[in-house]
């Protein structure tokens, strides 16, 4: 299709991903203090996220394949409008808890079910978006393209916690705001994002297995990496509230600011290291691991807002390197016709990690607040020493990527 402009498509996609990033991060500063406000334990609160992540893990590969069959744009629209509707449902259950209409285990069960329904539909967005970026880049620009997508997502991650600051007025106001933003983002994509040319004609591809030898090293890295991240990210709201001894609304605000600093650090990593230096995907992962070990070690012993925020910045910078390296490496390992499938499968490692991590993190936090961060540092140390062995098993698909090492 001669009228298709990759530059225009890339810019439109990146604008959309800013809003997606906002939606994914606005909940984190709010859920921990909000959950305590409605009488849930730390383990119950992290279990809600774990159930949601498990749903994304199971459904993401299906959405990835559907984007190969139906087209990237259609599947993105399902995810964006589904995010808006699912957020409205989840918010309604939270309101019932705050008002006293639902209490105890009934409230907990309703929150889990509504969040899983929300996750099942909103999980369509990222596999389709990552596959779209793969469609409009080649081997020489794939890591930079994924880095740009990550940077756009992280720009949204800066804005999401800023929206979370509205919790000082009402704990649910940030979530209702994001339901509206997601709906407007869906209208934006529907109007302005073109379908990539290679998906004007759609061909159904066979299912890709998680154990496919081409992407298995990246799956191992991804699951362990996101499990460690899940332990940390889903308990840091409690950590800020307990260390600083502040209320629910103030916790959402202070933790939201720390998340903004982490997102800025991630944006710097992706804007400078990933975009301007020619570093291979697996080497980006090897650079990220020591930074993340330092971040989690600081979190385990920090006793002030300053050190908790510094640790969050280290974490953001490390994940800014690791994310594009992970997705670009998996993308380059398979053929051009399998980009939707690999985006769904590789993208599912994050939700699987965020299924395991929050459950472990919530349980460990109830035993000792320092344990989730010490455990995450240990996981990343194990991952770091395994990098050479895993690196020898990475591949680049030669049929579509001639001339690559």
C-alpha cells in the first residue's frame, strides 16, 4: 500500500502508547493504600494483581495470534476500549467496598473477578502494539523501535502516577480519569492509526510454544526478571506507607512521585543508551541486571523517602535497558510472519512474572517488610550469573534478517 507512511504510523503508535503507559501505572500507587482502606490484607491486595496478571499471561498469546489474523489495529482497539470498560467495572466494585455495600471475602472475590475480566480484554493492546512496531522496523532498527515504544510507555508511566496524585481528593478519581483517557485513546487509534501493509492480507499462523527453542532463553530471563519486579512493585506502596507513617491519600501521592522519578530514569535509559548506542538486545539485559540488584538491595534497608526514591530511580533505569532488550531479542529470533505470535508469547512472560511475584512478595512482606526486596535481589543475582550461558543460546532468524550476527 503505497500511501502508508512508516514515519507517520510510528509517531501515531507512540502517542497511543503514552496513554497505555498511563493506564498501566496509575493503579500501582493507589491500590495498596486503597486496599488497606477497605479492609484487605497485603496478601489479598497483591493477590488481586496476581490474578489479573495470570489472566494476561493466559490470554496475551491468543491476542498476539489474533493480531496476525485480524490485523494489529483491530486488536489494539479491542484492548483500549476493553481497558476503559473494565476499569469502570473494577472502580464500581471498589466504590461498593468504600461505601460498605460489599465487605470481607465477598468484596475480595468481586474485586478478583472484575479485575480478571478487565485483564482479559485490555491484554490485547500490548501484543498488537509490539507486533505493529516489529512490522514497521527491520533488523537494524528493531531494538531502537522497541526502545522507542518502551520510552513512549514510560512517558505515560510518568504521567500515570501524576494522575494518581488526584487520590488526595478521592481515592477513585485517578482510576475514573484513566477510564476516560483509555476511551479517548481508542477513538484516536481508530481515527489515525493505519493498518501496516503486511497485515492488509491476513494469514493465520500456527501457535507458538513458550518452549520454542528460538525464544526460550528470553522466556527464562523474562519470567525471572518480571517475577522479581512483581515482588517489588506490588509491595512498594506498603513500604512507603509503613516507613513514612502516612495516610492512604498521601501514600498514593508520595509513591506516585517516586514512580514518576523511576519512569523518568527509564526514559533516559531508553532515550540515550538504547537509541544512541548500538548495543545488542542481550547485552542490554546484561547491563541492566547489576543496576536492578543495587536497587532492590537499597529497598531492603531504606528508612527514608530519599533512599526509597533513589532505589526507585535505579530500578527505572535498569528496566529501561532490560525491557527493549528483552522484546527486541525475542522479535529478532523469529520470522517476520511470526511477529504477532512472538509478541504475545514473549509479552506473556511479564504477566506470568507478575502472577508469581506479587503472591510471593505479599506473603513475604507480611513476614518481614525487607524480605521481598532481598528475595528479588537474589533472583536477579542468579539471573546475572546465568547470562553467559543463556546468551550462547540466543539466535537471529537468518531468513528475514540476512547479514546479522
